[in-house]
């Protein structure tokens, strides 16, 4: 694309509300809001326990009583989905917060001291990023145990 075309597109985006104004962005934000609402209100709107099974109600299809049906142990799938959404969102927020805390601290130390400290932090992060994620996951399981 030419520079004038990019400038026109960027000006149009600024006038229309930015990156979150398109229909796909609205659908995605709506989906995220729905999942967050499910995580907050889901356990309150269903009468079932997420871990308690009922052997008589195994493999029931979706109905008015069990909105998504039941699994092999007779547990309500909607309740389990709501509880899982809550723990997943909390874990993601905790990891994001910890990442910002550690990364921000390392960045501030590197900027404040500069020179050799900055070089050492940079080399350490280069070393850390050079490992594949799967290898780091295996190492974490070896150190902390499964689960």
C-alpha cells in the first residue's frame, strides 16, 4: 500500500473509534463478556454441584434441567463449565499480573542501573527465551511435580 492510502486508512480508523469498532471486534468482546458473566454468575444460577455425580443421570442429553447434559459420572456439564471458566480466568489474571510484576521490575532495574546490570538481565532473558516452551514445561513438572 502506498503512504497516502495508509494515511487515509489510519485517519478513517481514528474517526471510526479505533481498532475495537469493527464487527468482528464487537463479536469477540461480546463473547469475552459472556464468558466473564458465566464465570461470575454460573455457579449461582445452577442448582448442581460441579463435583458431585449421580450415576442414574449418566450421559443425559441437553434439557431444561441439564442445559448442556451430563457426563459419564452424571455431573452437570454447564456447572462444570462455569466453575472451570472461573478458575481459568483467575489463573490467567494471576499469571498476567505476575508477568507484569516480574517483567516490570526487571525492566526498571535494567534501565536504572544500565551498563553491566542491563547486559546481564538481557543475556539472562535471551537464555530463557532460547528454550522451547515444551522443554520448560517438562522442567517445571520435574521441579514442582505433576498437577
